[in-house]
């Protein structure tokens, strides 16, 4: 049985999907772009600011599920261009304490709303 996780402190889904789904002890968080949930707008024009906001959104959804960033075991980072990797990585590395989760980072042709980054995570309770 799966359970929908939804937080008012993260942007609403901009399509036919859930912010997160919980199955067993796993929480699958949909990709989060750097949208301020209050304004619906991208928060920054640089990769550092956009990475930080994407993590704010991920953390809000995890919190709604009764978890934290420390429960994350896998991340996938989508970048508008691989030249953004270093700037993303500088912010990314400060989001976790202790063990870093497994990660994939790929460049894609485009992201919703012209974002530079999208981050999805899998967490385990």
C-alpha cells in the first residue's frame, strides 16, 4: 500500500504527480526545482541559490513524512548544463552530515520553468 506525502511548505506539483510517495519504509520524493512555495517563482538565477532552494523543498517534504535529510540514501541531480556541477556540489556537500547518500548527476536538455537544477531523493525510515 502506498501513501501520498504532501507539504504546503514545498511547491505544489506542476503536473499529474505527487510530491512524494511512501511505500513500506521508503519515501520517494519527486524532483524538486528551486521554486518558492509561496510565490511559485524560481528563487535565484545562480546555481548556488537554486540548489539551496531545491534542498529546502526536499527537506520540507521529508519533514512532512516524519523524516529528515539524514534518512536520504539516494539522490538524483538533474542539471541544465554540466558546467554547473561544481557550483551545485559546493552547496550539496553542506546539506548532509555524516555519510553522503549515493548520487547520480546528469545534464538534461531543459528543466521545468527554466530551472538550472532539479533534485529527487529516496529516503528510508
